C-alpha cells in the first residue's frame, strides 16, 4: 500500500481530479487547502497573506491511499493534471503504508483501502 501526497497549484486541482477519476480501482481522494512557500518564497506569485514577514502562497494538498499496483497510475495522473511547465508546479511524495484498517468492517490491508 502507498500514501501519495501531492502539493499543487490551486488552479490545477480540477484538471488533476479529472485525470484521477479515470483510474479504475482508485477508492478515494482527500483535498486540503493549505498555505506555504517553496524555494522561490512567493516571488513570482501574488502575495495573499502576510504574517510575520512571510509571504504565504495558497496551495492544495492531495492525499491518496492506494494499492501498490495503482501507485504509478496515480502519480502519472497528478503529474499530467498539475504540469504547466512553469516553476512551482508542485511536488509529489510517495511513502509506504504499514497497515490500513477499515473501521466499519474490520478489513485490513489492501482490501481496507
């Protein structure tokens, strides 16, 4: 099982979601509105919030738990939907999940995903 976390530009979310919907067997996606900064620290983006002299830039965090077999398709869908070719398109992180448990049924492992 894998956990995929992607940080993308907010205006690319719809495109990413459309590509994710094409993946058969994908069981769910969580979306979080977040703020942060990357290497360029908002120099090329409009300033949205200024707190303690840090220019926070709005982003979207996508969180997906999937089977190992689905991982490459999920990553490809996010890359395709989020890519603009410009600096700051985002990042994708993939990590292993030790265990998953579905609370309603008690299913464990990949069947719980």
